[in-house]
C-alpha cells in the first residue's frame, strides 16, 4: 500500500512516498518532479520503493543554498540518517541519475547497487543534451517520447498544465533549473566515477533524443562495474513508456 | 511632465516571410540575417534620431540593453550613451537599463555609468533591470537567481557610488575584496535610478520602498492593464507612507504623429505590424525561464494576462481599441496623452517613435511634429512640486534594504 509522509531530513521538510516490501530502493526523480508512476508500481512487487522529493521540487522557495548535485548529496546523507538506510539500491532518473552518480562516486560504501536511467551528468563530446528549458512542449515531446502523439506524452508534457498542476509544475521547473540550467552535467564527474565501486545498471530509452544514448555508453565506460541496457520503444522516460520492460530489467539486475 | 525619447534600435531588414519561417526573433534567431553594411547605416541613422531629439528640446534620450536578437540592437547601451554623450548637449542620457543580473562584475556597470555621468556633466539616468527571460538563455545566467543577483548587484553599485572606497563586499553572488570605483559619479549622491517593470508585485514594492522611478512595461500592452500597474505602484508608495511623485511614474509607449489621424495610421500601421509580427515573435519558454519571476508572481501575471492581453494582435482596430499605442494628428496625440497622464499620474513620458521598420524620414517628421505641436502642451501637465533638497527623478539617498 502506498503511503505518503512529510519527514524532517536535516532540517528540510521532505515529502516521501513509499510502497512495497522487500529490499529498499531509493528512487530519485527527474526534472518533472516527484510523481508516482507505473514504473514505480511495477517495482513494488519485490522492493520497498522509497521516493523522496528532491530539495525545492515541491516548494522552490525552500531551495536555499542548493545549487549543485554536491549540495543534494549532503541532503542525501541526512536522508540516510533519517530513514536509517543501509546500502539500499539507488535508482536515479534524468536529473536524479546525475545526483545518484555523483553520490555513488563520493560514498560508494553506502550503496548496494546503482541504477541510472537516461541520466544527466556527463559531458559527452558532440552529444550535448537538448535544452529542455528552451523547448516548448510541442518541441519537447518528440525528443523525450518514442511515441510523441500518444496520450501519455500529452499527459506528461502537456501544452498547458491542468489548473491543479500549474503551481506544482512551476515549482518543479524552478528547482530543476537551479541544478540543470543549460549544461546539466559536471565536467569533473567522469573522472570521479572510477571511485563508484558498486555494481551499476545503465538503462536508457533507445529513442531518448534529449540525452542521447552516447551518454549511456560514456557512463558504462567510466564506471568500474556497469552494463548498459537500451530499451526499445522508449524515449527519455522508459519507466513511463515501457514500465514492465523497465521493471524486468531492474529486477534482473538486482537478482 | 518630462519627455524622454526612447529608441529600441530594431533590425529593420528581416525577410518578408520571417514570421512564417521563424518562431522567435531572439536567442536562436540566426545572425546570418544581420548584414553589417546595412547595420552601419542603421546604427548611425538611429543615433541621428536621438541627437535630433536633443536638438528639439526633449528632456532626455533613452537606450536599452538586449542580447542576441533582432528586436533591439543594443547589447551595450553604454556604448550608445557614450556616442551620445559628446554629440548632445542638454538631454539626459537614460540607460534603460543595464541588465545587472548578466554580469559577474557589476562594478563594471558602476564604473561605466560613473564615466558617462562625469563625461556628460551629470546628465545620466541609470536604469537597472533584471533583464528579459531571453537574456538568461543568451548569457547562460541561471534564472532562478535572477532576483537575488539583481538586488545584490544594485546594492553593490549604489554603495560603490556613495561610500568611500576601498571597502570589501562579501555577498552571496558577488565578492570583491576591493571596491574602490574610479571615477565617482558627477551627480550626488548618485545618478537617478529608474526601474522598468512588468507589473510584478515584488518589483513594484521594492521600487516604491526605494522611491525610484517605476517605468510601466510591457510597452505594448492594453492600456487598462498598464494603468492598473501604475495604480498598483501608487498604492505601494502609499503603503510606504508617501504619495508617489509624478516623475516616479514612467510611461513607455509607442507614439506616432502625422498631419491627420488617417494619415498617421496609414503611415504607421505597416511598420507596426513588422514590429508586432516579427520583432515580438518569441517562444514562451524564452520569455519566461524558470525562476525569472517567483512562482507566486508568475501565477499573478498569468492570471492578469488571461484577463487583459489578447493572444494575438490581428487587427488595427484591436490595437486602437486596446490603447496599445498613441497614433494620430497632433491634436489627437496631445489629447490622448493628456488623458492618460491625468488618469495615471505619470510625469515621465517615454515615447518610442521608431516602430519596426519605419523609415527615417517618417520618424523624423513624427518626432518634429511631436516636439513642435504636442510636447509644449504636456509640459504643464503633472508637474511635481519642488522636492526639498532632493535631486529630481528619484535621486534620493538609498534606503537600506
């Protein structure tokens, strides 16, 4: 059963959604914010999925001094303490993947496994991620969905947010831009990834034209123990477009 | 009231099918469309028009800052003001404004404005702006820090002008071990400061608190929306415990004068559409990057626009009915501007005569008619009583934040 609570994490009120039983899997969301999806649901069969809102995403006025992944890393240390986490699976999507990779390079001993999904974070020659803040929804949909005309694409990247989501979407966009404005990577991360001595799965939508698959291979080449799985029929959000296949790959990796 | 001629310096040579082939005149509008030989003519023509305003007795001339676009060709307004400083003799040089947020070295703004003020013998007005959303894309400045950077840069600049240096500045966004600006400004305590704003509550409250001049933007918007913004500013001044001086209310607006109403519309309208359809063409994402305004402020602006701003401008009737611009015979323009002044209390009129791709001879004719037959009648409208011991146009000692 899904539960939602607000917990104090290092002095920061943090909304945490959780569901399922089993090995803890911490899910760090992408720039669209902390929304429970079919991808989360597909993983709860064998895992306790724990999905916290990244700092500022629910209320951008609380961002404070957060402006780089390192800052989020300190908040994650607080989250480890607050939740009593011991070597959970850390799964990060998009922006959350960048945060997860950065954390893994700094604190590999705190992780059981690492899963990066269509992650930001690396500078790859000739494969600069598209500028998600410059593109209108109709321009963005063909870059992030394998099927940009599907209702799913229009639900997640609508031309205009429905009234009940206008405010929360604005907050998420501000928090996302704070960390991922124009160049959503750290040039130093690649050289640091050798320290991330934890088994890693790099999952990527075959048709992600926001963050090209060259980034998946760059992650795999830089991490000491990683393999790449490219998912057909998915763009930047494989957990939305192909949730069962996404969950199968994660579960196969986690054993 | 006082009258300051504004120039946007638009690029007038976009291809005829621009609106069909481009979704924006900003940021990614390819600079292959710029031609430097025509650009040479354009710059010098526009500067001639501002010099003409000085000769015709306008109180000032205004330049502004935009980057990487066809809408306005002044990435450095201070260079334009420098050109004008030596070619004009009495007009105020209004930089409207410097985009403080874009610079990691706001001291450069403090230095250049002080240079201009000294060279011109105290004729500079320092407009200071957060910048349009576009500029944050063009200059890779994180828009979520737009407000913080603006306020901090502003405080730093004013302190650099007014307090003896050297002193250290240890801010959030700027740190300088040695703040010690040479030269110091000619005007004391510092040049007047004008702040353009599009109605966001946070800017209105801040300008009211500082007692600066607030210039109502956007320039092209329905009259009712802009009048409400002016009213909100006056209310904010009342909340601060004083009544706004007329000169604190700045009003930028498109103006065109010809021999008759019909002729004015006939001459103006095609160039207006070049401006509205091409130069204003933009993506919503470039206009409103995340955090450029606070979420609460964005929600308020969205709500106000739903009420007051048409999605598309399509007919001249719509433009005229909405009061977007003031176009007509000298008598019509005089009456309408007087009516606007009476209604809004404005004392700082900032007409823009150079719409779109209007040719030089028409701009010149319009400016001359305005200076001769309209401006003298506006002089007596909304005149402020002398302020004791305080320089005009908002040049008051800054109130600590």
